[in-house]
C-alpha cells in the first residue's frame, strides 16, 4: 500500500478577482474551497491516475473534520478536538487579468510530541515490506524536529520505501534513511550541495554527491526549465510544456504523484517522466491546487519531451 503523510493539512480558499489593487476595496468574482497540504494532493493525484493510497496525518477541530469530509480518498487521519487548536486555512489570490497567484498561508498550530508519537506508532503498525510512505512538506509545525528522520528509520526497518519531498533540514535529516526517491527543487538541491548551482553539469555533479545515501531516484524540478531526473546511473532532462497557467500551486505534488503511480504500475521510466510532465502542466491549467483534468493529461503527454542526457 502507498501511504501519504500530511502533518499540516489545510482548507485552501482560492479567491478570484480581475486584478489585485493594493490599498483599495477589491471585489471577488468567486471563491472555491479545496484541500491544501502536499500529501493530500499526492493522494488525490494518485486516485486520478488509478492508483490507491491511504492519506495519513493529523487534523484538528472543526476545520480538521471538514478536511476529512472534503478529501475524497481513503484516509486514516488522527483527529484531536483540543481548545484553540484548529487545522489551518490558506488563501490563494488568483488575478485573472495578469495570471498572477499569491498564496497567504497560516502556519498552523504546533503539534506536541504526544500527537506525533501517536502518529509514529500508527505508521509503525501499518507498514509492511514493499509498502511506500510518502513524506511531503516541511514539519515546522511539529515539536519533534526529527520526525522525518524517525519515520525514515521506521520505514527502513519495516522494509518499506520512502518517497521524500521536503526542504531544508527536514530533507537533509532524512537522507541517512536512504529514501528511494527525493524531489528537491533547485534551491533545495543547492542547500544539500552547500553552494549555488548554475547549470546542468553542476546539478548532475551535486546529484552524484548524494550517491553515498543510496537514493535510487532524484527528481529535481527546475521551475520554468522543466526538470532533471537521476535514476541510478542514468540522467534525464524534461523540457517544460508550454501551457496557459492559471494556478501553479500543487504542480510539484502532481508531478510526484505521477512518478509514484508510474513506478507502482511498472511503466518504462521515460514514459513515467512524460506522464509526470503532463500531469504537472495540466495541474497548472487548473483553477484549484488539488487535481487535474485527465483528458488534458492525454493531450499534453503527446507534447512532453524527455531526453536521456547521460
């Protein structure tokens, strides 16, 4: 089974208006509510790609109950009703005239060690050999600052694979557990390398330096430049697909979902990368951060260009 973890899920309110006018009254044309949180986005993407998963995490208060009702995939969230603790709400402002998106995110309540200890115990009881545990997002709202490292070790002992999409210390601390896949962006790979990376050759060298951790796949997303992906000793360049982007939130989560789905379905690696590129692009065309138009994925996949570079 594939398990996704979201430590800080949210309700995302997407606010549409023609153009944001600072220091003026701005009238919204409409508002949409959707699910926020990287792990939940991955589970939604997997469902659309025909791959089952179970969403795990912590929800709080009435917002947390609403998140669970909205999710639409199998979930086993730990829920707590504690005074003055509510799962967060995020706000995304979409300017229709300029296609600009501005995200306003709540930090979310700090999760005490008691809650994350419960979560670690739950995951320990669930995992069996060949399961997949997807760790996504930062853990800055968690009292236990080494939770990803602990979960990585749990997965390793259980014979499960880790797919890791985190940043900063939360990414670095989990590397010794030898995750099967990591998905840094350029800034995060620079952090791991300890210096700026300016071109393809430097990026490849930085990826090679991570061989000591036994990571099978490193998928580095490169904003408007597409992505560079290392699979064992092989390296691939994914060219960006040109689309009329409305909302780029959730594109990286959709990309990750497609990688997980393709690997789970034993597809050829280049075909996996083409689908991942198409799914991310279809997500950028969507008004919401969770999900994508499956019909558009098929169209965009024919435009995907993946080149083996080493």
